[in-house]
C-alpha cells in the first residue's frame, strides 16, 4: 500500500486555493507567495492553520 506524502499533499492543497508554492533546490524548504522560507513542518502547520485541509485532501 502506498502512503501519501503529507508535504506533497499540503503543497497541492495550498496551490488549489490560488497560492504559489515553490521549493528550494533540495525540496527541504518551501516559499508560499514569495514569503519567508518554511521548513516542511512549517508548510504543514501553515496549511493546517489556514484551514486548507477542510475541503481538499486529507491533511489532518
């Protein structure tokens, strides 16, 4: 059984709401709408805080 990547899911969910998300060269840090760099954990936290998991994806 394949397990979903929570970071990829968070990126998909955030982008589905019209935000831009870009990774660094190593895909370890992420920038949302040109803001400060976030770690993967920060990206997940942002998605949860924004409530973006309510309708798209299964991020919880």
